[in-house]
C-alpha cells in the first residue's frame, strides 16, 4: 500500500508496509476528496464503503462510523491533534492519520495505532493507494 502525503514542501510517496519514504515531488499537491458529513469541529474526513473516519478538533481526535455516519464512536485516544485522514478503498480497516509532522497507521479500523518511524514536513492531506 502506498501513502501519498501532501505537505507544505510537496507530496511524499511512502510505502506503508515497509514504512519508508519512496520519493518526493516538491511541486506536487493533493486535493483530498470531500466527504459529506456533519460533525462539530470537523477538520478532515475520509470514507470507504459505509466506513467513515473523521478528524475532529477534540480529544480524542477521531470519530469512526461503520454505518455511513448514522452512529459514531470516538477513537485515537493517544494520538496528537490531527490534520488529515485516509481510508484504503479496498480495505476500510486500513486507516492513515496525519498529525502535524508524523503519520500513524491503523490496520484494525482505528482501534490500535502505530507511528511510522520518520517525520515529514507539515502535513496538509493524505491518501492511500494500492499502487
């Protein structure tokens, strides 16, 4: 799985399985897809099927819905304030969360998180891609 990370210094391509930066495009920009949800203090959101993950300006910083936004569960209790989120299109359990300079990965729909072992410039947007 490849993560595209839009930062103030361009777009970084990251192999999330190997947990390493592949390359960077200083001129690149990401435009995250809009997700139509209505939550207070919404920062960013991503969806895959009926799974919706929202970054909110609150503690904990995530809200997760598995029924297209009808009900929500708080998530990410140990994570810092967030800026961006992505959900894998073919696997809604794979979630990428972007804080200021660090990426966090969940392989179980947002219950448990691991930090990727590097920092990137200030994060603006994230995407997940199969290739």
